[in-house]
């Protein structure tokens, strides 16, 4: 069995979906948390970070980089990508792309709130987050099936991806998310999954 | 057996990789070519274009949309995604993301040349294509293995994706591509594959 070691900052954002996928899939992994202060000293370590970026996933002696690549890799590993049904898999991949587009837009707001890029938070809320939500979320929500997930076959990596994005928004724009019932319910549904619930509860302590 | 029908404009660009994947994989498909004039009349047809966009792939009574989703779907179908080796698959997925980032940047130049967006071609060459090439291509080329492909296991969907992107640049910026020996050789290598060679030769008649 290969040993999985994930390296990312000690906060959610781009590395968090990978953690959720491991946790939900019941796959043991080492969750290396690199502090913002440590990172400049560590990123030149080619053995640990061959690409000079995080998240990076060590799989035995191999390295997998780029968050979406890592997500898809763990999704396959955890059998959360519905690969056994090629059309369901492709349909989930469509939704993944919709969520990815929303993530890319919303991320600018999130990193403004966290102070990683300069900018007025209220202005960023009105000019970035709200339009991104209006543009992407109706297309995403249209794909939620009667069972509450993006596939009639049950939960997938894409539900965890979208749930984690909503969880991030619940941290930085809680009142806003609460005012959007469909997405708020989706966030509640994902974070009510026992293993995710436990992970998130521990994370917040 | 499902029947595959691809709808896209009568030119390469975002639908062409799908065609190459079908052709290389020896999978029969209907290559519907929609003219630029026809498209505004057809795009409201929800049966043909449920998302109002092209490319769209009809698989029996199902529809798959979004070029990367379609590419990955056909890659699996044609066994060109090396899914049998999860780490090789992930490594190829990494290169796919690098090529995708280059495609997104270079595409702005291509559609300027074709007149789909306004802009001066020479200015776009200097300000868009050249910097995009310098930014992305060294990272992509670093992944070419001794056998000339992105995996030591042999050709994959990512080679066809990058080869098709270079083929597009060979149409709009031939002299530039010729001046870049590594990429030029890669383009020659992909388009020398018998089925691709035959398809491209017919396409240009």
C-alpha cells in the first residue's frame, strides 16, 4: 500500500477538498500542515516540493501536484468518482467544471477577506462574490438530483468539492450563505456526513 | 453500443481534440459540422443543444458538454488516459492542466487572428501569444519523456491535446512554431501518427 502524505497550509482553501476526500473515503493519510511563516523556507526543497507549490501529494516516492489533479486522483482511489458508469462519471465531470469556475471567481473574494491580496472586503463582496454567485450557482444547483446529490447513484467527489466551497463561503460570508436556502441546505447536507462532520468539528477546535 | 455524435463548428479549435481522440482511438462517430451562420438558429434547440453551447457530444440519448469533459470522456472510451495505472494517469492529468492553461491563454490570440474578437493581430502576437508560450511551454516540454510522449507507457490523450494545440498554432503562427524546435518536433510527431495524418490531410482539402 502506498503511503499518502498531503502538504498544504494550515487552513482550508485549495488543499481542503483533498482532506475531505481522504476522510470521507476512509483512506489514512498524513495531513502535513505548513505554516505561512515556514513556507518560504521550505518551498525550495525539491524533494518535498518538486514543483515549488502546494498542495502537493506524496504517494510513496511519487508526487502529484495541482489541486484538481490531486482531487481527481483521490476521488478515483476512494471510488467517489463513479468511474464504473462512464456517463455518470462524465456528467459529474461537467458539474465539477461548473464548480471549478465558481471556485476560481469566489476565491478572489476569499483571499481578499483573508488579507492575502489587498482590497476592501465589502467592495469585494459586492463586486466579486455576489456576481460570481449569481453567475454560477443556478447552473450548479440545476444539477442537484432528488436525493440531494449531483448523481442519482449517490454522493461523489463533486458533492464534496461543492460542499467544501460552500463551507469556505460559510466561513467568510456566513450571513450571505444563510440567505441562499438551496446552497445552505447543500452545505448542511455535506457537513452532516459523519466523517466530514467529525473532521470539521475537530478542525474548528 | 452507444452512437457518438459530435456537434461543433466546421473548424478545429475547441472541438478538434475530441475528433482526434475518436479518430486515433478508431471509434466511429458522426462529425456534425455546424456553420457559423446556422449556429444562432440552432443553439436554441434544447434537444440538440441542451446547454446552448458547442462542442456537445451526443451519446445515444445522453449529452456530454464542455470540451475538457468531452475530451476526458473519449480518452477513457479509447483507453488513451492510462487509467490502468493511477499514478501515470495522475501525472498525465498534471500535464493536461499545464496544456489547458496554455490553451486558455493562446486561444485569445487564435480568436483574434480569426476575427472572432476585435484586435490587432500583430499586437496580439506580441502581447498574448509570445508571453503565453514563454510562460507555459517550458513547463510542458519538461514533461516529454525519452519516447517523445508525456508518458513512458506511450501516447495518451494529453499528447493529442498538446499536439492539436500546436497544430492550431501551426495554422495561425506557422513561422513562430517552426522557430521553436522542441514544440515543432512534437507537432510533427503527433501529426505523423497515421490516423491523425489522414484526418488532417482530408480536413485541409
